[in-house]
């Protein structure tokens, strides 16, 4: 960070003197799961730099625990949905992808997914309502005079609260489906010819039919949102603000978008000055393993180890899948560490040990690591990129299949289909990424790109949060496109005008020519007559 | 710079160990004037970091002197144009804007400018030819095994030489007219609805007629280039490469574009991952003034000083302009330091001193500075932004009028028309920027934006040059748009196909409906008959 430099240069009024306390006052929107994992290191650094951080959390949160010891304070609010309802809804979602999806056709899957998105909006609004209707907490938030609101827009409502509190808004975002928020609301240009929408499972190198699929994906997702599940949000936002408002317009008010990818993972694409790519915030060098685990790892000899996890969201797999996977793992010479809850599979081989929890980053950074079997969550993929580890992907839901398409396209992974894969597929996949050196080389190439940037992703994220506080927003980075209608943006009115002029001139020319011909021929004739 | 960090982390193979010599081998393309001023600090830093830098220079160069003592070595080549011819052509260009332009109409001005651009291409190709036809130097360049070629694409040919030598290419660019190179060749999206073309003298907030003007400006400049003065370059490049090649396609091969502006000066706009905005590279804190000059500056008391320069290119003004300006300067209470060559104007007042050369940056950074009268060159504007000094612009040619539109739009300058301005206009302009505090406040706001970035522009430029060497290019930042035709880029083939499908379905539906109607009605009728 260059903060020390411009402090000493004395040219600008700085917001925060490092070392002093209470210099910035940061409000953080509630979030969940892997999104929370990603935000935490930024908050810790902000606190280390002397800022005060308050995190909003509701009483039905699945992953955030306000009783947990931490350096930031929590502001708890009550919501009308219960913890049990939240858990049940979440489990429904997981079970759909683990058990039900392979019995449905594409149309049924899309319909179910649309309903999940609709339900997600409803739950989010219920949570938002809990906060906005609590006069005590809203008064407390107003009195605290926060300098910025930091949020993941996946958990909606932060844009409304930032507006009510009259403070700048910084987003930390992994993605929206088909880049809808970034594209439609943030005005980030995304030509469908080389920017595949997130979740469409395409790369930036598309054939004609793939480009066609991408265009249809953009259009269908936009239609479903704008004319579907966004409408309820629009109505809610309008009601709260007391004037016609749209969700998209409010999203577009964000000062800064910290996107949690980088060009190691993402395909190069156009973006805007208030979009910063800070993928890999949570990655760090490995620490030593617990003694027992280190012994097991060392026992692998030259063959090394394989680490296997399907993330913190999936607690159990269908029994026959567990056995199939366990028996595949038994067929490779490596030792395997499997993050696994529940009863051990019957087919578990001696080379495989299961653990309730594993120090994933420390294992991926261990010299004996050979491959990582992953569900394809962005956090896990980023740890593999950071340490240069080739992957076998078994994606389940959400962005996971699309994430693994990225890694496969960059030559650092092979991908399995969870529902159709057989024992031999997994054995072959593992042998490929371990023995074909191109996978390791490509993973190392991504790792070099990841590390070789002018400023670390965490420092960059912290810098732009502080920047937004220092300058009370970042409006000078906001493109004028926000003030244009869609037809003005694409200059359609200008082209229509030019077309009109051309048509008018052509018509005039034709008319005048006809008139001339008439005068010359018929005029002459009538004279002759 | 984070170099120390990733060196210590040992994760990536680094290109250059700081402290050792001969670690990178950098070739620099010949350049001129203010472009050279901007490149030099980057080269000095690269040398300080242990790289070897060789600068190509030709024997007719107006501003580069291979005999000058410097830390980099020069490689001199001969060209068929003489120094005198170069000087004469350059003076023609200056004199056109100083003396002739106000007697011509817009069409005549455009025609003259087109011919200047055409002549510029011809001279550039002549220079390029001098290098390429020198077998000795080309052999020397090949044998030297350079790691990167660094160039300002305004001086064409570097893309051809990088291709011949098979080495990566990094551009350092201020602008191309209407962003032509960046847009058409670099694939940087530039919607004309909010990205005004460079030199059109519009801001990013455009009315309908201004957007119309911007579209016509884009189109006319593109046509003049693609179907005009680029054709000769295309033919030359094809001849040298021995296969059909276009200038634009070769420009698009550049690995990295270091753009010499930033969001303090430029309007926010979409860009790509291999475009880095490093405006203000040459700016630095002020040094102490020469004793005599400091005395004069101090004698200004609370009124302070005004610094006036029209840049290094303009040696003399029309006599009546000089006198008009001198008499205006005499009417303000500030002391004025005027960079001026030639005989002192008759109307020079006691508060004004003329100097053959002034330490511009040190004066702009002096506590007594109140305003800067400038021709609007980017280097001078950036020094004013760096030090937060409001400006009075007297733009003459090139990008200067457009640059001053930027500063006026951002509230940090007033702008004069060189040809029509009167004494009182200049007095009023100066009094406005000195006494109306909003100009100073806006200049300070731009200064804060300028200084408040995660990495200094010079460090960022050096980082990306070294990055390109370390990774032997930066292809992972290159968008796939380069591989698409213009109609594929805009998905026109996809939309045409979809339109076709819709038309076909509609036609089929109409046909089938007609058939049904026919069957039902006429079929029935015939039965009845």
C-alpha cells in the first residue's frame, strides 16, 4: 500500500492515520457461507488499520455467529423467518441438486431454479424487512454516522439501507447470473460474443451455436429477472422509499464493485473504472499441519497426497455415491484426505482417511500435494490457484459447474459429472491430473498470474474501501452511461435520425430527378404539341 | 511495488533480481518531444532496477540527442529524410495553427489536417524504412535478444519490428484521434453515447446533437484512416512481412497498452485488462528554485505568482498576440513568470519576467503559485493536477483544445480562444481562476484523485513492462474479441439467424393458418357443392 507515501507527501487529506483507533466507521451487511469467508480477511485488515467495523447479522443466520469471539462488533436484528425454516429451505436446495435433478428435464430444472430465485428474493426481503422495521436499530445505525456500507449484493437490501443512511456503498461480489447486475445495473459492457454469462458453462472461445446459446442465455435470464422475480423487489423498494424505484437503479448507485475474481480464473473482458478484480482475498501461505495429519501426509512418500472436499455446504452424499467415490480413491497410489461427515463408507480403502474438518489451505500448500478433488466453489479453486494445484472437479450446483469450465479451459482441471460418473472415471481423472504434467504446468502458470500483480487482492480491496470513505464515494469513477436510456446508450436515436436524413435525402433526390425528367420529357413534349 | 513480497514468497520465477545487472534487455522505439519526456522517467527507473535499456534514434530526430549523457545506450540509424526537412515540415505544422487556420473554413481545415496525417504516415514509413533496410542494425537487434520492445505507437513501425524480432510489445500512448487505435485495433469498447472521441472537444455528458456530432466524428475519422492514410501503411507492412497484413491488425498484437491518462483527467469509460492508465508518470515533488527566481517569486507577497508557458514546441507567437498577452499580464496583481524565446514584447509590464526556460514543475509546486497559463499539453496539465493548480488554457493545436475541454468540464480551468481572445478576456480569465475559489477547490480535488491510487503511475508502468518480460507477453489479458469479425463481435450473425427463425416460424404459422382456413371453409364448401 502506498498510503505511507501520500501521508508523508502531505498532499491529500487522509481519512485514517494508521495506528490511531476509531478513524473510520464501517457498516457491514449480513451475508452467509463462503461469501462471509471472503469478507472476513478484509474486515480483519480494516480493523488492524484502525477502523471500527460493525457487522449486521440476523437471528436466523446459518453461518454467522454473533457470539463468536472477533475483533468486530455485531449488530443483531430479528427477522420473521426462523432458523429452522432457513435451514429447511437451504436443505431443499441442496437436496434438489444431489437427488432430484437427474430425474427432471431441462425445462423442469429451469422452472425449479426460477422458483428458487423467487423464493430467495422473498426470504431476502423478509430479512430486510426485519431490519427496516426495527426502529431501535435503524435509529442506532443513523446515529452511528457510518462512513461506508460494505456488502455482498447477493444478500439484497444493502442498497436500500445505504440510501436511507445517506452513505457510500461498496459491493464485494463473486457474480450474478449472466452478469445481470454488473451488466444491466452497473453498466459494465459484456458483449455476448466473447463474454460468456456466468453459469452458462461456456468459455470466451465460442462457436456460432455457442454464441447463439450465450445470447439466448443473456436474454432469458434478463427477462426472468426484469419481468419476473425483480418485480416484487421493485415494489418493496418503491414502498420503502416512497417513490417509484427499481432494484436495478438502486444497485447502480454502488460506488465501487469489488469483484472476487481475477484474470487467473476469469476470461479477459471489458470492465469499468469502479470495478476492481480482487480474486483470492482469503488466500495465504500454508501453516504447519496438525502432527497426526503431517505423519499421514509424510507416509505417502513420493506419491504424495490428494485432498478431497465438497465444501462446507454439503454434509452428506447419496450412499452409493459415497461408496463409488471411496472405492475410486482406493485405486490410486496417493494418500487421500477426505473432508467427510457421517458414517464411513464401506468401501473406504486404507490409503484414505476421512476428517470432519481439514486445514484445506495448509494441505493445498503442502509440498506433497498432487491433486485437489473439489466441488468447484470459488474459494477452493482460488486456494488451488494460489498454490498451483491441478484439480478434479465434481461440481454440484450454483456457479460450480461454470467455475470448473473455467479451470478446464485453462488446462488446470478435469471435470466429472456428479450424477453419471463411474469409479473408473474418477480414477482416470485423478491419474490424468497427477501424471500428465501439463495440468501441473497450467496450474503453476495460473499461480504465477495470481501472484504477479502490483498489489495483493486483499490490499487492493482494503484500499478501495478506504478510498471510498476518504472521498465520501467514488463518483468520478462512475460512467455517464448510468444517465442514458438503453436506446441512447446504443446511439439508436442517433442512428434513427441519420437513417431518416438519408431516407429523406434519397426521397428528395428521387422526387427532384423525376420532376426534372418530367419537365425535360413531358414539358418538351407539351411544347412540341 | 510488491516485487519484494513475491520474491520472498518464492512462488513465482522472477525475471529480475534487484541489484544484479543485465537482468532485462529492453529495446525502446524512437520518439519525439513531450512523448520522450514521458517515457524517460520509466526508462530511468527500469535502469535503476537493473535492466539494460537501448533506445533507437534516427539521425533526423528533432528532440532526441544520442550524444546526450544518459544511463541508457542509443542505437543510431540513418534515414533518407534530413534534419532540415523534418524541421521544415514540423514548422509548417506549427505555423498552420498559429497563422493560417483562422483564414480557412472547417472543410479546408479538415482537408489540411488529413494531409498532415498522410504526410506524417509517409515520414514515419521513411524512418521505419531507414531501420529495416540497415542490415547491420537489424542483425545487431536480432543478436541482442531483447525481452521487450517499448514504444509510443504515434511513431509507427514498432509493431513491425517487434514482429520481426519475435518479442513482446508494450505501448505507451497518450491517445489516438477518436480513440481509433484503441477502439478498432485494441478492441477497447467506446460507446459514442458517453465516450467522446479524443479531439472532438466534447465531454461525457452529451446532448442529442453532441452525441450525433460524436458519432459522425468517430465514423469520419475511421473512414479517413481505414480507406485513406492507413492504406499506404497496410501496403508497406504487407510488403515487409511478405503476406497480406494490416496496420490495425499489427497494432492489435501489442501485449500491453500503458495509457498516459487517469480518471483525474479522463472521463470514466470502459476498458480492457491489458489497458493500464498511468497518467502523470513524469510528475514529482518540487525542488528549490534558482536563487534569483525565488527572490522574484517571494517579492509577489500574498498575491502570489502566475506561470505562463505554451510548451517547448512553440518558439514564437505573432507579434500582436505577444503584445496583447503581455499587456493583459500587466493588469493582474500577481508576479508572472513567462517562458518566452525572442525579443521581449513592447508592452511587457514590470510584474512580468520572461525566461528562455523555466523549472515548470518546481514553480507549479511552489506555495506562491496561484494559476498556470498553459497551451494545454498533457504533460503540463498533469503537473498542474499533481500540484492542484487552476489553469487558464490557450490551446493551439493537436489534442490541446480537447485537453482543455476536460479541465474546463472538471471545473479546474477557463479556456481562451487563441485567435479571437482580447486583452480583457485573458485578464478576466486569470482573475476568475485566482479569485473564484471553486477553481482551486476543483484543482485540489483532481490532485487528491491523482495521488490517491494504490500504486504510483511510474511504478505501475514499470511493473507492467517487467511483467511482460517475466511472462514473455501478456496474452492472458488479451480479449477473444481480437479473433472475431466485426459482425460476430456485435452478434449480428446470431441476431440475423434469430430473425430468420422468427420470420420462418411466422411464415409457417401464416401458411398453416391459411391452409386450415382453406380446408375448413373451402373444403366444407366443396363438400356442400
